[in-house]
């Protein structure tokens, strides 16, 4: 009997032995692949150097279905549906994994996010595809849904950020799709040399190159390098055994920290020469029968730099009455014509199969 632990070890070994054939052509960094051998099996985080093909694997206590790397925070963020082989009671949690492999549970999210199988980190938020909806999830200070937009049913196993707010996906017929999370606009491009297959893990190394793991016939997965600029063709650069579930991300080798504002040099205080105050002028006396009116002294004027700092207004996410509640809600994707036909055909096949099975049982009973 093949246990989940043995299956996970086999997948990790297969990934480690997949030697890429593109040494010296990739920037400094690592291809991160989160691989699961079963629906409840703990995921393995595989880090591959695209320049040498060297890889390391680290077992995580969580089963991750979606993962994306946030370079400024040096963290991998993902959605976990199980912990130590047991499903999470509230559906899904956001998990952070640092570069050393230490993982941390950041808290639960609505239960319908457990159905996500594609996503990446965009502008510090985890953007995931669930059915026909694209959900933006904030990971700090506590995980919560910021926005949900309907984009239609897209056959993607993973999404990859393009670095300027958009997302890439690889379709099953060798197409590269660009998705705008703000508007929901979808643009498809045919990639020469890219075969048909289900891309379960994507990793962009920059604005020019995208790596994709494709599932083909049998139990093999192939790694392809896809050009994002120009008219180049896709190229196969590695192979590995298939896994139950996988997701990819790119960890850059070095991240330039944001520039800090220079500390202002203190200027010496300006010395004001002492002056002799002028003698007070006598005030005219008020006419008899009138009460003198006192004029309040003018308040001293402030310099522009002495105003108190006004905090920036908090951005209120758009209100979506269906998803704004913190309670887990059931997400029901819209049934389009294609999905409805697929369901009807499936029901018809199941009905025919059950009728044939009943007839076979009656024939066997009659022969006895």
C-alpha cells in the first residue's frame, strides 16, 4: 500500500531529479513549487535553481492549494485546507512560509476560498481564482477578503503576477492568457511551440520569461519556458512525475529595499537680536455710557512644518453583500451553457451506466 508519506517522498525525489537544460540563462533566484501527493497530504516546498538545476525539498505541516511569493516581505503566502493530515474545520487558512521554511498560520478566511486552485501575490495581496470569481485577500493585519470580481470560468491551474498589477494564466490549448484583476478583462495569445496541457504551476522570473509545469498524458509533468516579449517559441527544459496538486512561484535572489528618506540635517537656531520694547501707547478712554469692548489677542501663526500629521484615510474595500460577512459562506459559481451541457451529459452517462449495471446483475442472477 502506498501511503501519503511515501507518495510525497516519491514526488519530491522526482522533482529533485528533474534536471533543467537551461543553465546560465535565468536570473538569480529560485523556482518554488508547492507539491501535494493527496488531498490531505502535507505539501512539499521544492526550491529549484534554474541556473544549475540543483533543488531542495522541505516538508510543510500544511496542505497548500494556492501559493504566491511576496518579494518585499520575503514570504510565501498560500491557502491551506488541511494541517498535519487533517482538514481544517473552518475551511481555509492563510499561511506564511519564510525563506528558512518556517510556516505560520495567519488565520482563517471564508470557507468558500477552500475551492481555490490558482493564485499569486499581487501588490502584497493574495489574489485567487475560485470558480468564476477572482478574490483579493489581504494577509495583514488579519486575513480578510477585500474584493470579489466575476471573470467567468477560466481553465487555469495557477496564476502568475506580471509585476504591474495583472495576472498570467496558461490555457489547456497552448495559449497564454492575461487577466486584469481590476476590470476582469481577458486577453489570449497563442504561444508557438507550447503543447496542449494543464498548467498546474506557474513562476514568472521577470517581465520577459514565464516558467510553466504542464501535465501531459500519463504521470509525467514537463517544465516549459515561455517568452513574454517578442516572437519567441516555448521551450521544454525539464520533466518530473505528476502530483495530485501543485502551485508555483518565483523567489528572486536579491531584493532591493525601498529607498529611505534622508534624515534632515539640523540647522542652527537663528539668533534674534534683542530690541528695546517701545513704551505702551495710552488707549483712548471709552465715552461715558459705553462699555469698552476688549479685542482678543491674535493667536500666533504657525509655520507650515508645525502642523500635526494627519493620518492617511483608510481605503474602504467595495461592499459585496454576499462576501462581506466574516462567517463562511457557500460560493456557487454561475452555470453557463457549456457547464450546463457538461452536467447534463454527465448525468446521462451515469444513468446509462447504472442501467447497464442493473441489467448485468439481472443476467448473472438468471444464470445462477
